[in-house]
C-alpha cells in the first residue's frame, strides 16, 4: 500500500528541490509544516488504519555512504525526524550497498534496473510493521525494491509506503 501526500509540482516540488539540492533548511521546515497537516488524515488514513495503531516503524530510504558524504544529510531521515516520533524511526536497518546514478537522471525504464539488488538488510525486523518513507516517488522502483527486501528477508508483518510527493506524468 503506497500513499503520497502531494503531487510533485508547484510549491511542493520547489520546496523539495531547495531542501534536497541547495541545503535550504527553511524549505524543509515549510515542507514538514504542510505535510503534518495531512499525515494520518485523508489520503493516508487507510495506510495507517491498516497498521492498526501506533505499533509501526518508519524506515527512511537510505543513501550510500558516498552520497551521504557529498550531500551531508539524508533528506528522508530529516523528514522522518520532523514528522514522526524518534522511537518509531529505523535508520540503520536497511542500507544501500551500491552507488548508482541518481534516479532523477534516468529514464523511466532505466530506474527499475538501477536499484535492483542494491539494498541490504541489517538487523532483525521480524514481525514489525514498516512504513517506508521517501520524498518523491516517480516509478516506485526504489520503494518497491526495499519493500521486496523487507518482505523476503526481513519477514516483516506489514510494509507500506509514504512519500511526500508523487511525480505527475
């Protein structure tokens, strides 16, 4: 089950780009303020009802160590920390083991193969309810790859996806 709060256009697109690529943390603050108005409501209500209560964990999409050093922060971790309780955030359980070209630089067909097999699991997630968090979903390739890993190797009881925005085609 995947839900997005907004379409990736207009002010939302600008806030994400400013935060992610230009280190504009005032854009992060504004993005989180507007996002908080919609989490657990309206379009995401069924996602959190499926989880049934507060017994869930948010897993921000990881970056490779190289990309993290270049950017100096993982945007989805910062989003998670501002949107959810720290007790519900899993940061070190899935990692990206292979450096790949950014999805944003690839065509729609290339995106799926670009992330195939690049994530690994660390630690025990058996029986947990997980919500994968990402800033933008275009094809869903990244979150689908992580979800498959969690279901197959993590043996989680539920996997959902929450993105701040979804690309419009």
